[in-house]
């Protein structure tokens, strides 16, 4: 029996970021996305964050964008801000984004090749550079799924290709902060998010902030070499992963 796909209406109801960026694109009004981490209210997110230009981007993003070469896969591209910059630099970029509304906005903004798809469904194509930005190395949600993701991305790499991804070293941040994530006996980087925008609420979803030691361990298991190529004062880092 053919598997039925969820309706667009149902997908939108569980996609607060998608609805927020679509609203912002149409109206320019920057309504907050409310966030909770492990049940505790966190800083609100503004949709305009996803539309920032190169001059507004953080150091790790600028470094990553400068290193991109050849064919590029922008994973979790949202509204395509990174992809647009790479297009202007004449790189062959594909933006892949699960959110149908975010992908639609990316297309409306001028990203030439947008795939509304889960990256795990992408097969048989090779890329010179794979971008996984905005704490993107944690998108899989836990250690086991992150290892699965790394192995999958490795299969999408062309010879001499590499992955550029970032995360936050929560272990060091915890050691240097008065208030840190309350995660009990779990790995210190495991968190659970809740996002709400104008009554649109996503199901709770997991994220993992990988410290460099854990990332290196997972890369070893996936057959990847891990290099930390950028760190900032907020314990954020950028990693370059290549085939071992």
C-alpha cells in the first residue's frame, strides 16, 4: 500500500519556524518565536535571524563560506541565506530543507536549486562541500543518530570533499557559566526544544550539542577525520570533516 504523505496544512501546523519566516518574508514584521529548552523558557528567536546578510553573520559562518568549493550541499538551509551567498560566488549550490514553507521562501528569495526533503533520503549524488551550519552538527538529536548522519554524509562526499559543521562546546560553557542546561545524569549536550509561534507549536524535539571530543570519537567510528578550525569566545566551534 502506498504511504500517504501528511497534508501541507498539517505540516504547517507543526512548523513554527516555517510559518514565522514565511510571515516575515511577506510582511517584514519580526514576531518572536518562543523557545523552551528542557522545559525552561530560553531566549526568543526572531525570524529576521534567518535572513541575515554576510555582514551580519558570525565568524564561524564567514570562515565556512570562504572554504566552500565546487558543488555544495547546504543542509538545513532554512530560507537559503548561506546558499544565496554561495550562488553569488558562482558555486553550484543545492539547498536542502525539510520545512516546506522555509523551502518555499528560499525559492522566492532566489535560491536556484531547493530540495524540500530529508537529507537521509538523498542518495546517489556527490558533493565537494557539505554545509551543516547553525549548530547543525546536532540536528540528528542524539549520539546514535549523529553517527548515522555522519556516515550518510560521508557517502555523499566526492573524493577529497569535506563537511563543514558547527556546534557549541557546552561542557566548557557549563564550567564557565553560572547557569547551564539542567540535564541530570544524561550527556551534558543533550537538550529538548519546544518552539511556539503565534499558536503554532512544534512537537518537542531533541538536539545535541557535541563537545569536540565526542565529535572526534563519532567521526572515528564513521571513518572521518575531524579538525577544529575555528573557535570563538562563546565556546562555539567550526569543524572540518573529511574522509579518513
